[in-house]
């Protein structure tokens, strides 16, 4: 099958494949749109069952970044990179220098940053090969550094807004929240939820992540098989995508879904399945935009942490607009968000 016939191909502007045996780099960079500016999005390092799975992931993620950046009002388009992890190619300086050269070869069409499986230190190596990188250490109160706390902060604010809209409460104190995946973002979210008085249960296939999360006072663990179907008020998917589908949605007991994972819905129709069950879904690329806001402002320069915080503080406002438009038009929230993003991209930089 040609990539042009792939079901997730959405008029992507460019798809680049990189293979450098000397360093072990096997990577794909997909640039979905540069209508609003350079394509910006993180780089994910993951073990894929097949190369087709990697292509599917990078196509979906890059389109999601176009929508995320547009709705967040950032002067960037959407792009994403995936490194195909394999036992024969562990992390190394050579690997990330090769990634930097790959990014640089695109001449600024793609600005990279860290994502799943990538650290700030890894990005520091990439930066030695190209200026088209963000998510780097910073000092002096400027924007930048690890974006995961900003992602978690935005998700927390959006989760509270969704709880207010659906459950009629002004705070999460006493609510029961299930967090699926407690890596960097999920861990920060758990801390905020516990500080606010929520009852939190977690699951993660990574034992180290789970140990850190359950070290937070009051956080309880359940098995990964149980977390989606737990008897909770709110479900926060914070691992990988495709967890909300025709098989899982009928068994979900939460009334609100508000989490950090990208591409939580397996298909567009899954948003309608959630709506039909009376579950309020916070579109993932709207609620999880805190990290890219930080990354974008770091890259552009002349922005402070306070300014980033003010931008992230607008996430609940955007979500509430989507929730209410969905209620008024009897449309699923994901369709309302997608339509908004497409309008912003079509209108060009002046409207974003």
C-alpha cells in the first residue's frame, strides 16, 4: 500500500524516512501542515510492532499537532517525529546527533522537542546539530525546559473545568480520579490532584513509574487491565493513544474523560460513542496543549514562565466553549474541536 492510500494520510505536506545504520537511527518525520508556521511537535522513541504501526502513529500525531497548535493560538504548524526503537539501537549520543542532522536537513520545516522516551538531555545533544529544537534547559525565569509539568498543569485545569461542566462541582476534592499512565506528565498530574483533595488511583506497565506514583500519599494502584473500567468520576488517560474504542467505551464508568495522552480516540466515531453514553470528553489536543505552549514560547524567545502560565490558564476557557457548542449542536466534542482547528488553519496566520 502506498502511504498516500494510508487511512491516516491527511494531505500531509511531507513524510521523511531516515535510516542510518552506523548510529542505529531509524526514524520518520511527518510534516502535516506549515500553513500557520513551521511544523512543531515532539519526537517519540518507541518500539513498534511493525513499520506500518510507526507510520500510522506519526501521521496521526503530526495532524494532531497541527490542530493543537492552531487551537492554542501558536504561530506553528504541525509535525512529529518517531524513532523506531530496537534492542540493537539503544540510546546513544550518536543516535541523537543523527536525529539532529535529520531535523536540520529539513531546513526549519520541523521544530522538534522531547516526547515519550526522550529526555531534556537527549534534546541537548540534538541541539548540537541543529537550531530547530526546543524543550531545552533554561534559566533566569525564561520559558523552556521540560514541558511535562506544563502539560500536566493544563490537563489539571481542563479536568477541573470538565468536572464543573459535567458534575456541577467547583473543585475535585472528594472526586475519584483514575490516571492511566504515570510517566512524567501523569506523575505531575497525580501530585496536583492529591494536593487538591482528589482520591487517585493509578496504573502503569512501568514498575518504576508506578513506584514513584504510589509514593505520593494517598495514591492507590490497580492493574492496567482494570484502570479504564474503574468506578471513578473522572478518567485521565496519560499513556499512549487508541484507548477509547468500540470495545472499551461500553465498559467505562467515568462520567468525564480528561487526560494528557494524544490520539485517545481510535476513530472519529468513538467521540460519538462517548457522547451517546453521556460521557464528557475533553479533546486531547486542546487539554494537553500546555507543553507545546512552553516549547513554542521557548523557541520564539522573549517569553517568561509567567507569560506561559497565562497562556496555559486559557485552556479551560477553550474547553468550555467546545463543551457548550457541542451541547448546543448535539455534536460530539471531538468534532467541534476538529472543525474549529480546521477553520483556524484555513484562515491562515492572522486568525490563529
